DNA sequence: CGTCTAACGCGACGCTGGTCGCCTTAGTAT
DNA sequence: ATACTAAGGCGACCAGCGTCGCGTTAGACG
């Protein structure tokens, strides 16, 4: 394994970005997601991904170091892409929508497969876990916008830590989905949003103190 | 693979529980945890575990079906063992202690390694994930006692769903630990406990309605 | 105390995931 | 336009995981 860290970086920004490398990278990411969605992590094999992408095995191992690196790469790409952030003018609705968005994404029969498989797969290696951390950091940062706007409008007290509110809203949902494996329903999403807002207004998420 | 489900059950309750089988099982569980703690999941190999336990490779594959089964078995054993539940007479303190217990378990330099490795490993396979679900179900059930007692004492309103309160208390912590990989501190534990209690008293965790 | 059989020990084998060295191709720089 | 080089293609090779069939052992039961 020629330095995993380097491999991941290379996957994100090759020293020779033009033309072929970029195409190979794109093809491999696509193929990875496709294979992952169809067969799941346990049946995921580098050879199958390569075959689908029309790329040689050795290349995949060189650039990504294995299955885990490929998943980390796919996740890194997803982290860059922007996510629709609700903006109704009312925090309560915005946060509720945030929670509902997560609920829908991982529940709807047509939408859930790929995201579920991708995150589930990321949990299965140290490399993937690291990429997942970065992914959520990016997402939280984006979603925090909802909170900062609300503070600006006076709908939430000043001290509130935006990211903490976002975390509190989504944590119970991801917890159910990926840790306890309990079913996720609308009520759970609503509860999470309401509880998070309540705590924020009680000053529990204030950045400064405990 | 000869029916994974069956393999897990067999690991839990062999048809011939007396003597040797039981010893083999115990030795293997111990060895699994030891190897897992020392080397981590990625370096975990059935052969090494068997060598340490003085058990033949084929036996391990027959009974547990592979590394994942061994981890599921270890987890199933942990799920059975009781956990110390706080009982101070005051819910606020009890819930706070519940959160703190999680915090300590996964933060203290001397305690954290094995539990962290075990849960982390469980997340890396479907079999392990299933065992993890059962594990948390058992834990939640035990911890719910704190809440039912509090309701009996009139410290919490009647409708509160005990398990939901426990979940809300611990979810943010496990979320940080195993999903986003963010550091866990005392403040986070306190926040989780306080927020959960607040939500419960606001009726957000009432069993009946949304 | 003798018999029965479930479970374990044993070693050899096949398969597949991952590596290596060399050659070819396609961006890049001048 | 031409030379340079990073990156990909290629196939052979190696090792370690997981399997299989058989012999052995030790609980269980009368």
C-alpha cells in the first residue's frame, strides 16, 4: 500500500488533472457507486468495479489502494457537491425540513439505496470513516446557514452554536439508521427537530459555557 | 457459508452446552476481544484468534462462519451481561450519570480501547450490525428503568416513552464517536442529557402522539 | 461401565484478492 | 512540432483466506 493518505489526495486532485486521469477517476466513482448500490459492500470487489469502468485492476490499487479508498473517494466527491438548504423565513420550519430531508433521503424506496449503501460502506474502514467525518463536517457547515440566518432574524438567541443545533437535529436520525438499526419514521424526525430547537432556545447549545 | 444466522445462534446456545464446547466458545470470545483490542479490525484474522485460543481454524469457521460471526458472538455475550444503572433518586442526576458513563467508557485511556474496537468492528459487517442492534436494544431496555422509576416518583410526566429518553440521551454521543468521528467531551455529554430531559418534560417523547 | 454421536482436530487444497516489473499511451512543456 | 514524463495497461505471480473429508475425542445417556 503506497501511503493511503497520498492515494486519497491523489484521487481528489491528481498532479495531472487534464484528460485521461480525470475520466478514469469519474468512471471509477460512477462504477463504484453502481456496484455498491447493486451488490452491497460485502459483495463489492475491485475487479468488478474495474471491469465496469473499463480500467485495469493495477491502476485502481495504485490510485485508491483498494475498495476502501474508492469509497472514500466517492464520498469526498459527494462532500463537495452542495445540498439544498431550506429557507422559509421561519427557523422552526427550516429545521423541521432539514430533519425531514434526512428522513426522506434514507427512507424513500427510490432514493435511499445509494446513500444508505455509501454511508454504510464508509463505516466499514478507517479510511472511509475519515472521509465520512469530512463529509459530515462539510454538510453541517452548509446547514448551519439555516441557524445563522435565524439568529440574524432574532428567532434564536445570539450565543447558539449553529453547528451544534444541526448536529442535534440529525444525530438521532443517523443513530437509528446506522448504529442501532431501528426503523426511522416521520415522528422520529419531528421529535429530533423539535427537541433540538427547544434545547437551543434553553441556551444548552450556547457556544461559550456548559 | 452454512447459514450465518444459524451460526450465530449456535454460538449463543450450542445443542451440547456442557464442557468442551462451552470452553471453546469462551476461549474464542476472549481471544477475539484480545486480538481486536491489540491489532484492530483491519489486522484481525481468524487464524490469529484461533492460535491464541488454541482452537483449530476449521472449528471457528464452522461455528462462527468467519471474523464477523466471532464479533457478533462477542457482542451477543456483552448484551447479556448487566450494566450498572444509576439510581440516585433524582432523574436529572441519573440521566446525567447515564450520559457520563458513556462518555467515560469511550474516553478514558484505559477503558475505551476494547469497547471502541468492538463497536467499531460490529459496524463493519451486516452480521455485526445486527448483533449491535440487539445489543443496544438490551442496553436501552435496561437503562429505561431509570425513567420508569422517575415517572413513578412523579419527576417526569406519565406519557414519556422511557426508551426514547434513553436514546435521546445517548444518541448524540454515539453519533460523534462512530459516525462523524468528532471528539467527545464532558460538555457534549451534559448537553445531551439536559436536552433529552428538556424534551421529555415538554412532552416531545410522549408515547402516544407526535 | 459401555455405547453413541456431536463437536473438534487435522492437514491439504483451491481460489481470489492484491502486487510487481515492464511496456505503452496520452498530456504537457518548450 | 517534438521531446519528455506521469499515468495507465498488461499479465504473471504470490500469499493467505476459507473449504473439505476424514479421523479422533469427549460429553451424554442408559
